[in-house]
C-alpha cells in the first residue's frame, strides 16, 4: 500500500473516474436499441473494468488484482463480445430490438436507481466506489427488464456482473477466489445462454422472449 497522502487522493480520484466512466457506459447501454451497439458498449465497459482492476492492484499493492484485470480484458473485453457478435451473425437476428419500456422512461428510471444507490450505501471511505458499483448493478438489472430480446437481456446481465466485480476490486483484502468465482460463473452462464439462443431461434425464428409467453399459453 502506498502511504503518501497525495497518492491516496490521486488513488481515490482515478478510482472514482473509472467507476464514473462505467456508470456512464451503463446509461449508454440502456439507451441503445441496436444489438451491435450494445455489444460494443459492453466491451468498452469491460475494458474500463480491466483498467479499474489494474489500478486497484497498483494502489493496494495487490498483485492478484492484476490477474483479475487480465481476465476482465481477455474474457469480458474481447472473447465474450466476439462470441456474442458471432451468435448475432449465425442466428441471423434482427439488430434492431424492441423495448418493454421507452428510452426516455428507462433513462428517468435509471437516474432514480442511481439516486437510490447513493442513499442506501452507508457512509464511509468506500461510499462513492460502492455507490458507483451498485448503480452499475441496478442499471444492468434495468437493462435486462427493459429489453425483450434474449441476447440484449444477457448483455444486461453481463453489465450487472461488471458492477459486482467493480465492487469486489474496490474493497481491500477481498479474496481473489471470490472474484474469479464470479468470472467463471459468468463464462458458464454465457455458454448455457448461447445454447439456449439457438434453441429459441430454431423454435420461434426470433429471440423475442414474448414468444415464450405465447408458447406457454398455447400449451395450456
């Protein structure tokens, strides 16, 4: 750990800058109505997460966080976006997606969730960092709710998970196994979702999850 007071201020400022960048990208993700744009925004958010993890590794003197940064860069910033893009191309999915909520109501609700995150995080030295992370998590959940396309919902889930990792790397002394467990679970979830995408596409010729409700009603 670096003991310089100036470094301590700089450390918090850079951490808040990266957390704020991830929050802004969560709003950009919520605003998008095209799957390709959502994939690109998610990839950029993951790259910022990798930078945040690397910065915390240097600020805390925690070498394992460099491994978290590397995993975030390779898996979340590169591999998963490429896999999502291939799924999009192979399944011949419409790039334009429908929203359960309008763009403007979604943004307003997102701002309300950010205000809620600020209110519920208890006072302390990590309040701002945790507020950023919780806001990213809540906006990821909102993205899942506001989109009817299954692939868009998975992107929202992945963004939510970015918020969880952001919170984990910001807490000094967090065990590496917890961070890696989150990453492994997300990778497994992506594999399962990829299989489900193609099954849904074969069955309904679309990834609009509203077809699942119609199919359920038809079997009743």
